[in-house]
């Protein structure tokens, strides 16, 4: 099996045993309902202890393509104000995954963003003491507002502006602060007159590429972050589910049961095998464990939507290798809908 993945102008070809094994694992995850549990924010996915510890509150990143849209207007206004003031050199003072994400977004968009994510004296001196300080806008990003390194960078850059004779309202306009509501950094920003973009407290830094921490620096540097959110929306599970349903309904009946180009659909024979697996081991394969029709047909449906997959092999192998579960009752409407060929 060979897979070709293309993103950002770079194509990667994957082949060999690792790809076959990964496909098996992915099918198993789908069959066990892991993606659905994740997108529905089911904290029990990590076990009862994690749920009790509030794991569900850490899943805000799942909807960032939608919840970050209110940031677009304020970010656009900040970018326009910076442009009018001649501040076309954007420096990000921050650490961790959010800084890496902002740097990647800016690089993909082809805009310049200087990332200062270290307290190394040499690198700090090159940013604070180099040319262009008169046209520099600093984004201080710290969700908790308590990171020592970020606070130190803030103080150093503040001192550099003051040494250059930039004070008062002019100094206040040189900083945009991205931080969580009620954080010490937000209070300091209010006292200093800095503009504040609030970070979502339910999104950890490592998952904040599409949150304020990732979007604000890139947007101020000139990246089109609205287009980025649009792309993310198209890749979201709900959007893909709606798109797939429309594709299914618009396809000819015959196309739903045969291979059509790069898209495959389970054959009637495999469909019957999926349905039969709900009742337990089949007469032809006594060793095959019992499995719910719903779980089997989720793999069936996924096989149809995965480009280049062999629906017969994927569905039949998934049914045969399934972990035993309690067989579903014949009156259960969920598997019945799936048996008719519609997505679950």
C-alpha cells in the first residue's frame, strides 16, 4: 500500500508495513468510536480519573475554527492601526507551542514574523538593539500570564523602547498582549495601556494554533488568518460529515455499491458480511468474534470515504478482526440506518 500526502507545497510518499499497520490502527480507533467520543468532548475517553479531574475543560481546541472567529474583527483593526503607525516589524515574545504555531502560520503565508522564544542574551540583544526598533510592534503572548521568561522579555523590550526615547502613549501602542482573562499579565497590560487580546482559558498552549496565541501574532504580521479558519472549518468532523452526506445523497444508486475512481464503496456481499457479524460468529468463519453491526458499518462507511482504499478488504478485515462486543438488538435503529447504506 502507498499513500501520498501533499501539504504546503510538500509531497510525502509513505509505503511499507508501517502504513498497513497504521491503517489497521485507524480502523480500530474508528470502530471503537474514539473520533466520535473526542469530537463530542467525552472526557471518559481518558478514563474516569481524567474525567473527574476536569479533562473535558481542556478540549476547547476542538471548536477553534468556529470559536476563534470573533477575534477576526479586533485583529483586523489592530493590524490596520499598526500599519497606519508604520509598525511593520512584528516581534513575538512568547514560548512553547503557541509561539511555534504562530511562526509556522506566518512562514506558510510568506510574511515576516520575528519570534523571540528564548532568554539567550545574544538573541535578545539582536532583537532589542538592532535596526528597526522604531517600527517594531511587540506581541507578548502568555496564556497564564505567569511565565518568567515571557515576563523577562517584556521588561527587556520595554526598556529598549524607553532607551530609544519611546514613552507614554507611544510606548503603550508598541505592545499587544495575548493572555488569559484575569491573569497577572492582563492586569499589567491594563495598567500600562497595552491592547489586550484574550486567550481562551480552555485551550492549552500546545493546542492553540487556531486560538488567539497562534492567530494574533500571525495576523498582525500580515497573514490571512480568516482563510486559515475557513480551511480548518472544511476539515472539521462536522463539516466533513455534512459534505460526505451530500455526496452520498447525490451519487447514483449504483455508484454507492461500486468503486468510483479513487472512492470505494463496500460491495453488497461485504455489506451482508457486516450485517451478519452483529449476530456473532458466521458459519463460514466460526472463529470470527461477535461484533455490533454499527461498529462494523462505521468501518464500511469510512472505507467509502477514504480515497484509494479497497472497501471489500478494509470492511471484511475490520469485521473479522474486531474486538468482541455485545451484539446489537435487531430493533436498534442505528445499525438499521447504516445497513441501508446511509452514514451513521
